[in-house]
């Protein structure tokens, strides 16, 4: 006769969590090993420029400089921040710096704001900031332009030209009732570039950029030879 063994204890309803703890420990170790591998870095070279923040004063004249994506510059000059209008422009950094230097020399309290196109290179923006904050160079360059402009204007007047007052890096010279196209052509052949306007009312005018003292001397010498 078979006898069934009797159970000493009844069935238990508790859940055995020991296997789950083992699984969690294994997953934790896996995460600790793989986490550093998921963080990747890219080494980049950022432009480095030592510069100070521009002071703000609402009473100052405001120049809003914009940096184009393709590398050019344009700016607006007024009593408030303005990114919609354009007073002047420049293609190169040196040209921009020279023109802005002229503005700053006339109004030393000029306040400059810089904005950039979304696609403009970071290095180009930093270079513009550094160029504008090099105030000693800007002041010296503006003074040089003023001296050369004065010398150019006096020389043109001695040659019979009427020179209009200018505060920029160029002058407008006129010989009334005389077409200056031949003068323009002769200067161009001698690799001296000025601007001629083939427009009614301006055909007797030349727009002459203020160059270095050597360039001004060469221009005046050539104009004197043409007038002889």
C-alpha cells in the first residue's frame, strides 16, 4: 500500500525577487561600462581674441555693423540701433575698418553694435570685433586719411578743380563745363583709378579716393601733366 508523504508547509504566495536583483546588477555593470563610450567629442579650433566689452551709452551715436554670410560688411549710422537700413558697405575687413575709423574719428563717442548673418563664420565675426576695438590703429588711420584728404583737396584746387567738402575717404572734384572722360581714360592707362560718372550733371566730376601720400602725389603729378 502506497502512502502519500504529507507536506509540512502549505504553498507560499510570496515572489522571489532575488533573480531580478541579479539582473539589475548585471544591467548596472553594463551601463557603467558603455556610458563613457556613448559620449563623443569633436575637437575644434576656436578663434582667440583678447578684447573688452564695448561701453553702452544711449547718448552716443550708434553704428550698427552687419556681417554678411559671404564675407562682406554693411552698416547703418543713426541715433538708434537699426539693422534694416544701410549707410555704407565694404567688401574687405581692412576697407571696413578704414571707413568706420573715419566715422569714429569725427565722433569719438560712437557706439558700435555688431550683428551677423546666421551663416556667417564665427571667425569672421570675431575678426570684425577685434578690428573695431583696435581704437589706437583706427585713430591713427583716420588722422592719416584726414591729412591726405587735405593735401589732395589743396592740390586739386591749385589745378583748377572745384572740390566739395568731404568727411569721408574720398573727394568729389569738378571742372565745370568740361567733360572729364578723357582725363579718366588717361589716368586709367597710367594705372591710376578714379571714378567717372557718365551721367548728366556729373560728367565734369571725378570721385577720387584718398590714398597714401605717395598715391596722392602720383595722382596730382599726373593731373598736372594732363593740364599742361
